């Protein structure tokens, strides 16, 4: 794996959702680093990607309430454990579960394994509420996928919060996840 500045020079074979992500970031003037890789199917592969980027990629979970009337994108440190009860209490929601792949595609134009804050660009009707664990906001850089699981990006957290999110019209709620047993 190599670390590159910005978008790939050759976009042949890249999915439209990935290219749209690069276009969007470039139009906003957000600087980012990129690495291309095989889909990460285990923590060892994730750790290799993190090492190349020099940042821990966030764990991104796409969740919904039992009735499937509310959808949430949760960003949290990759080393924290997720407990639905802990989060449900903070957002006053009925029991949360993982949303279906069809809902990921419908709302974020993302497939399992590639869930990312970048998908909010595709949520034009603002059906997805962004939740960010406070520890993610403490890091200078944020790692995420460009809406595909075969590339990963590194950009300043400040750029994501102050430039990217306002441009999508999404606000976020800070949550505190202990993530311990």
C-alpha cells in the first residue's frame, strides 16, 4: 500500500460513488491523503491500513430504531466496543440495531464494509442523524472510506466538522461511549 495525495490520477474502474466523493472534497478545497487496498476483512488488515495512513480509521456504524423510522450514523474509535443500550439512552431512542444493507444504499449510497461519514453527501433529505463519539473529535485527523471499501482517506477532523458537514447540511450530536465490559 502506498500513501497518495488526493484523488487517483486514473479513475478507470472506480465506482461513481467514489469519484463523487473525490469531486466533492476537491470542490470544498479539503486536503486529504489516500491509500488503495483490498477490502479489510479483519483487524490485522485494518491495522495495516491505519499504519499507512498514520491515523486510526473510525468505526462507522449505520443504525436504526426498531421501527425503522430513525436512522443514525455513529462514528466512534475503532478500539471501543459498541453497546446499544449505552447509546440508546443518550439519544432517547428505542432499542437500536444495525440497519439493513438496502437502507445503507437508499440513504447513503454505501454498501456494507464501506460505511463512512462521506456518505452523508448522498443523504439529500437528511434522514440520517450523525452521532460522533467525543473521542473522535479529540484527534487531529479522521480516517474514513470514500464510500467504497477499497480505499481509505485521511483528512483533518476540523475540515470534516467545519467544512464538509455544513456543506451537506448535516449537524451532529456528540455522544459519550465508554465501550467497556
